[in-house]
C-alpha cells in the first residue's frame, strides 16, 4: 500500500512501523534502540524551544512534528518487545496521558471545585502521590520489582543540570532542608566565589577541584534564582541573547568601518560593547 502525507496520526504510526520492518525497512531505523536515539529526542526538544524563542510558528510546526516522531519511534520499539511484561504501543502512550490529564484535573473534568491556583496545586500533588502508589501496584502485578528509591530519586537524573539543581532544591525544601532568606543564599554565593578564588590562588589549577568549586557556585546561583522565583535557564537565555545582540553590534560597526573582529583591538571592541549596552539597556 502506498502511503500519502496525512493529518491522521495512524499514518505516522504506520510509517514508523514500516521503517522498523526487519525485512523491508530502513537499515538505520532498524538498528536503533531506546538509548541510541536519546540524543535525537533531546535535540528535537531543543529545536522546538529554539523555534518558540524565535517566534517562528512555521518552524515550530515542523519541529513539533519531529518531536512527535521521536515519541512514536520509542513506542514502536517498545511494541516490538514481545516478551517484556511492560510492552506498550503508541495507543497505550495516548491512553496513559489522557488518563493522567483527566485524573489530575478533577476541577475541569469532574465535580471538584478549585477557587484558585493554590488549591489546584495542592490537589495536583495529592493526585500525583496517589498515582505513584497505583503505579507501584501495577508494576508488582506484572512482575516488575519496584527498586527502592531515595527521596531525591523523584528528580530524573537525565534532566539538564541547571533544571535538575532547581528540582533537587525544591524536593529537599519539602522536608525543611532549605534557606529561609534569599540574603543567606547570597552569602553562600559569596562563600563559593571565595572558594573558587582560593583554588585559583593557592593551587596549581587542579582541574577536578576547580570543576567542583564552579559546580558549587552554579548550584548556589540556581538556588538564589529559585528563591526569587526566577527560572535560571530563562535568565541565562535572556543574557545569552543580550550577548548575541551586543556582540553583533560590535561586528556590524567594525564592518561599516571596513574592519573586522580578527583585526580589532580589545579596547575597540570594549568601546563598541559599551555603546551597544547604552543603546539597548
């Protein structure tokens, strides 16, 4: 059967099924496994983010399609595991997420009332706890042993480091392990800066020690952002864009003078940097 582009999700599922066919499929797709396509899944998510930040709806449509394909790819591989007790297909993925959304929004799809976001958040956490207990029972029923988890295992290990730092801190704060004043976090940042300074002055640039101290400093900065209700990734992305804009100003101004970045002096670039900063801030 010849397949044609379609708005029907079933066509996309069929495309992936054929790509993975051991006899007639694509050699590259056939040899992939869950681990090998992780980098592609993550990359597609970042490309969606890039399209959103550029406010490019045309690209966003395509990038969301690429991300959806990754979901279907994983589901197709899972459906091929005939002897695995937790085998699933794309339909099971859809069923699981629709079940979850209906259950977590009783104020929309049920009879529960929620007067404000605080009540919604409180109910959300209660429902998630119930779901966790149900999942443990379901895993046990199909013969999957639930490994013993620590309190911080609630934060996925594969999460980007800055987001993971904030999640770990939020999780620890649930049991009172937290600063109660942002000023104290600032003091902690100052302490970490001094420890970095000490490594630079007192040692012969031990790579592991410097890495550890820089990590501690970034963790403390993420903590400050969390206390101030600032997403550190968003804050850094904003600063990255400012850097792009200001550096672009330097490059453009040099080009108008018949000059370029390679031949310009640091003083010239600094002057143009300050010019860009005063114009845009």
